[in-house]
C-alpha cells in the first residue's frame, strides 16, 4: 500500500509539474488530485521540494545502477550510450518537467557527476595514447556537446529514437560539422 501511495503522489506531482513550475505547486493541490489527505502526504514527504528530490534521486539511482554495470563490463561504446539514452527516453516526461519547470541546475550536475567517471573510462579506451595529455579536454568537449544534444532531444519530446540520437552524436564527434555540409 505504501509503494502504491508514494507512486500515486509522484505521478500527480509530475502531472502538475508538466504545467506549472515547482514553486506554484502546493501540498494541498497534490493531495487534492491524488485523493489523499495532507497527513498521508506528510507521512512520506516534508514538502513538494522533498518530493521532487525523491523523484530526482530515483532517476539518479537508475542511471547510477546502469553506469556501475558499464564500469564492470566490456560493454561496447554504442551499447553504453544507447542504454543511457533509453533511460532518458523512457523517463522523458520526468526529465522534461524537471528541466523546464524547476530552477534546479543541481540535478543536471548530479547526472553529469553520475556518468562522468564510467564514461571517462570508456572514452579513454577510444583515444590514442599519444593524445592522453589532452584526454580531459577532449572528453569535456565531447561530453558537453553530447549533453546539449540530449537536453535538446528531451525538451523536444524525444521524437527520434535513441539510435538516431546516438548516430547524430557519433557523427558530430567523429566528423565534426563538416559532415553536414
């Protein structure tokens, strides 16, 4: 029953977050739409900000669990990126709502920190050792561009498949803008 109640609260909150910034969402409105009393809400969450943090932490855990698998296996670059893109696509509405209707840049930083080390390890395997002195510059350049593409993809509703986005990122990283002229 507890899990069902928490899931109901999360779903109602996320539905409201699709249309309103978090600052405009109240415990009262969540309770009304979830058909629960305020005491039930407060049994699980202190306020809507704690609820938002709980949702973010669930997403970060899913990403983190995946990146641990990445670090512990010989997974291909393509499979690694595609799997992560599938997590974003599956949770598109959540990521879009959080990104569009909160001023929480900390969440984006937490995602970055979660994927940083595991993907750096994968990236290091791809780069010729003669460029190892520039590894971090190259990595930050590539990861920043990839993140920007992913954020744009999420904001536009993830209409393209994860494979299409992966291919676009790969094409940009391998051939640069010259591949589009």
